[in-house]
């Protein structure tokens, strides 16, 4: 019985923390552009190396870290 007296407030507190984190993310705009994030994975950008990386001339187009 003493375990329930500890676990119930703990569970309520964890739920409250999750709810606060959700509203914080909602205010920061984390859920504004759901379609853009879904479509961004489909964009093929293999033609240009990422910033700070260079292609080695002998590497047949493979990206080599600096």
C-alpha cells in the first residue's frame, strides 16, 4: 500500500512534465511544418557535398571528411 502512495504521485508528476514539454514544443513551433519534414527526406542532394566536406579526386565521387 505504501508503494501506491509513492507511485501514484510520481506517475501524475511525470504526466504533468510530459504535458508541459508538449505545450513547450507546441509554442516553439515544432509541429508547424509536418509536410516539409516528410518531403525533405525524399530530396536527392547527392550531387553536392555537405558543407565542410570535400570529394577526393580519386574516390569516384565518394565524400571524404576533411
